[in-house]
């Protein structure tokens, strides 16, 4: 059996078979950065005998692990995205994410399955600086930081160049959500994981469909387990059910509000505090990278600890930070302790590694 992935169009030029691998080698020859190598590795896997794709899970459905995504699941996910967003052959799409993770990998898959005309750019730094001003894209996937920086640099240009943008890789802050409210480009926040082969639910961040909850993609449905963690049914994939560690407020079988990770919940005085939900409100308000976590408290059992990324002593920045937090957090959510770390530990995708960062405090 030959690979089901046979054709890739880049900037109007179509490559087939071995020519795709030649393109990948040329891309790396232009610069040996990790993002270029990740594209070559992904294309090599897709062009292998069966087209199955190795990937690494992030822990949404349990301990992180290496998995192999069947080619038929990659096809099914790409087709579902096309159905959801009305994508068709020849539509211009942008790959501005590293292909170490599923979001970037799936942009290559979608281009090959759907016949999209893909443009590839360096995912680092300013997105707009890495694009030509006359480029127009029907579809692009970004992380929140990329769209935040782009609209700060040139909002009108973003509106000219992008029709539909999906955001993944983490929560969207309340500040960013407000900035996107009147953007003319359509922006969706996605929910999904490596195990579900990217997004299985969307939340519109602007336009008439703007919402505070996620809606399932066609055919996908939801329930919860005894811990209020989301259980996802995916008829289009080989694995039909996925039990996650994400606590949600289930509205019905196709709608939910995301609250946070089960492992991160703070049980404080009989109340559940959700650090990720708190961080969406404090991001853009507290002028330091930060996160909330649990700390032992004799009276409450657990209390919130605020960890700041700064070289300044915690007690020095506390008055400034506390004043800002009182405007966006409820009284019972306010942290009982504050700690400072010079530099957070992060993954290659830029996500804060909470446990590794906390270890620096000991």
C-alpha cells in the first residue's frame, strides 16, 4: 500500500511524491532551525508506506505519551474541518505554527487532503513581519500570542489578510477576547487535543455567533464523568471515546464551558478555584507572566498561590499586583501567597511548565 498523501501545493506550485521530500530538504537547507526540521519530519512520516503520523500527547486525556495517528483519522479530521469552515481546493492557507505539535502537523495534512494552497512562514517573532503585505488567507491557525501581537502592530492589515483564524494552544485572555470583538476577520477559539486529532469544538470570539461556550463540530458529542471531566465522542475517528482531564460545565450534548484542568483545581474553604479561568481574567492586567496554583493553608485546606515571572522580590511587586487583581478576581479567589521566579520553565511551544517552575522555589 502506498501513502495516501500524494500532493502538496506551496505558494501556487504543486509537488507530488518524491518532489515533496525534495521541497522539505530544500526548506531545511535554507536554515537548520527546529521549525523547518519539524516540517521535514512530518512530511517524511506522511509520505511513508501507510501515512500514519507519530505525535506526542500533551496530557489532556492522561499522562503524556507518544502515539501513532492513523492516516484515515488524519483524513477524517481534515474533511471535518473543511465541512465546518467551507474550505475548498485552491483556498489559500497559512502554516505559522511549528510542526512539533498536532496543530502545525494538521495544517500540512489539510493542505494535502483538501488541496489547499499553503504558505509557510517562520512561527517565531512578528507574524506580520514574516508575511508579504499582498498575501490573502482564507484560513490560518495561530496561538493567542501571535494574533495579539499582530493586531497590536497593524489591526487593519490583519483584517485585510485573513478571512478565518482559529486559535488554540491555550486559553484566550479576557483582554484579548475584548480586542478581537470587533475584528473584521472571523476568529474562533478551538478545543481539542492530539488524541482527538485537533479541534472537536469551537467558540466564536467575534461576530454575531460570539459565545462564552464551545460548540461541537458536526457529529461530535459530549458527556462528563463523575469528576465533571469532559468525555468526547468522535464517530469520525478510530478511537470513538476520549475521557479528558478537563473540568467543564456541560450545557447539553454539544455545548460546554471549559473551567480548567482537574489536576490544577484548588479546593479552598469548600470552594473550587480554577486557575486557568482566573488566569484568563488576570492576563493583560498583571504586568508579569504568571500562574496560580494550590498551597497548603491551615484554615482553608488549600489556598491560591500566585507565581510571578520577575527578578524583583515578591514583596516588592505585591502592592501593585494585588491592586490589579482585586478588580478582576472574586474575594475568595485572591491568592494568600505570592512567589517570584526569575524565569519560568517552558515547553518548546512556549507553554509554562507549572511543576518544573514550582520546583525552582524549593
